[in-house]
């Protein structure tokens, strides 16, 4: 979700106004995904690297995260949405950690849409914490497999993403779900996140529908597959 700051700057508003508008945009995208039958939505809200931003902006982002947890979770639950957070949660205040745990347990049996927020998350961090878990379990080197490693990642038991969307014009992954994105279709748009709405989502989905997903095979193989 990139481009909040630029959205605000264009309007001569403080960056935090862009972040506030970004939360609204997210609300709309969650609803649009649920309506379209998307089963999993994962958003990159705050990276392990975002702590490097000016202190005031980090404080305001934490404030917004806290308010969103307080105000939005009940509505997610009413709409049958499961809420999860992935990332190094110990980086957050005790209050935020408690709200996250409560929201996850409240919504754990909801099945309409699994909505995951990556916060204080980094794809490299995720792989390292998975390796640490494997080693702590005493798994022997020759037993380590891709599926075993995958089972220890934050997105274990979740399907790999079909479509990755980055707003705000940059064309990079920026340490998002590195492992899981191996075969994901990538979609980049200049739209700034606060402007990303249901119509913009539909454009991304339309682009996805034009892609041929081969997973390493040839086009001919796919055409002759049963
Ligand atoms: C993304 O918007 C929001 C967060 C990373 C929290 P930015 O704050 O990166 O917006 P730009 O890139 O400055 O426009
Ligand atoms: Mg940015």
C-alpha cells in the first residue's frame, strides 16, 4: 500500500492525512474483495524498515494502527472476515499486541475472507525466523525440505498468492512475501494507495486474467494438459 505521503503532499496536507485516507481505502478494498469472492487478502502495512522514518510519523502510524484495531475489528467479525497479523509483534506496544491477539482469537473461525496485515514484517525476517524454529526443533540438515520450511513461515497453511499489487508507481517487492511470491503474477500501478478503489482492483484482476500461468512448463504443455 504505497503512496499515502504523496497523496497528501499533492493536497498540501500532512503525511498523516494520507495515512488516514489510506485506512479508508483499505476498508473499501476489503469490502470489494469480500464481494468478489477473494478468499485471501494480505496487505503490507508497515515494514521492518519503516521504523527508520521520522519519529513523529512512526508515532502517528502506531496511533492509527491502534485506532484501527479498536474500531474496525468488530465490523470485520460481523462480516465473516478472519483477521491475522504477521511480523515481529514484540516491536509493538503491549496494548497493540493485546488487541491483535484478541482480534485474532475473536475472528479465528471466520471463513469468508482471510485478511492478513503484515506489520513490522519483512520477507527475509520471515525466512530467518522459520530457520530458527527448524533449528530449535532439532531438525537434521538432510531432513530440511521446501515444504518443511514453508510450514514454519508466517503464512504457513495459507495458499500462495495469485496476484501481487503494488500501488504508488515503484516496481519492486520491497521485502514483502519473498518466499511466497515465487510464481505470483505481479501488477504495478501508478495509482496512489488512497486512490485505489474497487474499480482499480477490478483493473488489476482484469490484468491478472490475461496472464498465462505456466509454473515452469511450456505453453504447449498447458494446452495439452487435461
Ligand atoms: C505507504 O505510503 C504507507 C506506509 C508505508 C505506512 P508512504 O508513506 O510510503 O507514501 P509515499 O511513498 O511517501 O507517497
Ligand atoms: Mg512509500
